[in-house]
C-alpha cells in the first residue's frame, strides 16, 4: 500500500511539472514578436498589437495616413488604430520575408467575414485600391504570421 501511495504521489508531481513547463513554453511563444513604433504624417501611434483596436484610437483617412510595421513569428497582428473617413482607400504593403503575407481588412461590425483579403507575395510589395467601403464605419487590419511587414493605407 505504501508503494502504491508513493507511485501515485510521484505521478501527480510529474504531471504537475509537465503542466507548468507547458504553460511556460506557451508564454515564451507569445513573447516572440517584436514591436515597433512608426510615425504617421501628423502624429505618432502604436502600429499593431495582438488584439483588434479599441474605439479610443481612430485615424480619419481624410486627414491622416495610417502607417504600420510589424514582425511576428506565431501570432496574428492587428492594427492598433481603426481607420475611417473614405469609401475608397489606397494601400501599399511591403512583405520582408520569404513567405506570403495575408492581410485582412475588417469592418468592426463584422467579426466573422473580412471585408477584403489581400495577399502580398514573399519579399514583395502589394499596392492597390479597395472600393465600396462605408466612410462612417470603423475598419482595422490583421496580418498573418509569420510576418515582417510595413506599409500604409490612405
């Protein structure tokens, strides 16, 4: 009976140790993205984060250009600012790594379907125009991982 009790205790300690190691590994993985600040034409703001933006940060594209840059190994990055003000926007996005980059334009009122999906070739730049946006709606961007990118919408 004593051996059985010792075996159960040792097993529980081993399981607990593995759980702690897994949690530490997950935390380490989430910290493997770098953050950069970029400048817009008129002001400085944080260009991206791990969550969609909050309503406190909105760039009016009739007055400012939304610039962004970021790097991530395993996390989708989001613009930290919404943008609004135009029904047609132009974009330029440079992908600095050897895999394609998927960029999605999201309307804040639709969390299921992206308004537009853009693909930037490996080590390439994509430019273009997105039309038929609601000038009064709030939009934001998401960038698939792995990523190393920069660009703007205006």
